[in-house]
C-alpha cells in the first residue's frame, strides 16, 4: 500500500503490483493501463456513478466491485481473489484501444462539424 501522488509513480508501481483496490477512479484506470488488475471500491451514489460500466473494460471477465456500504460476503471475496489471480491484460488493452479509436472518430466528426459553416 503506497500513497502515490504522481501519475508516473502510480503506473510504475502498478507494473510491480498484483492488484489495485482503490476508491480512486484515476488510480484504477492508470493501474489497468500499466497492466495491473483493479478492483474499485464504492460508497454511495457518487462513487457508484463513477464506476457505472467499469466492468466493461474487461470484456472477458467482468471487474468485481466492492462497496463500503455493505460488508463483502465470502462469495464476493472469492470473486475478487479469482479475478486478481486469473487477470489477463490483453483483452483489457484491446478494449482500451477500441474505445480510444471510437473517441478519436467521434472527436474527428465533431471538429469537422464545427469547422464547417
């Protein structure tokens, strides 16, 4: 458990970690970019909204979600452990690339529309 404050430090640490469990959305994303499985922790509507759809970043194996609002039952703990042990980075990176391409295309269409009188 290390309190990283800089993006590059977090990503360097993530390459050596077995997993990231965090309430910080950027920490989970940066860890996954570095190839480290992430399990988000939520607490109420604010965090629940931030992580809506987060499981879709790993199309083969949905990402478990922990909530401080309710204690984790044994099956949730088992699911988290299995997720960390069997994590495959390849599908996550492919989904990240696909999402980035969709964003680039949408941004390109938007800028074309804005530039056209």
